[in-house]
């Protein structure tokens, strides 16, 4: 099941975490490499801070 970034953000707020950054990732199966970008519709990474 895909968990939307907004869902994680809601859970994080329950633990007094705030989002610092979010970045999307796309995978190229031909080169077997990931590329970072703005699209968070499939794969993404988030960074949260306590505070």
C-alpha cells in the first residue's frame, strides 16, 4: 500500500515532528539507477526534525 506524504506528515505531528524536506525518486530499470526530483507521486524520502 502506498502511503501518501500527507499521511506521514499527519502521523509525524502526533510525535511533535516537523518536516524539514521531501524529495521524490524515480528509478530507471535500464540503468538500474535512481534519480532525485520533485515528483513524490510514487517514491519519495522525507526528513523530519523534533521540535
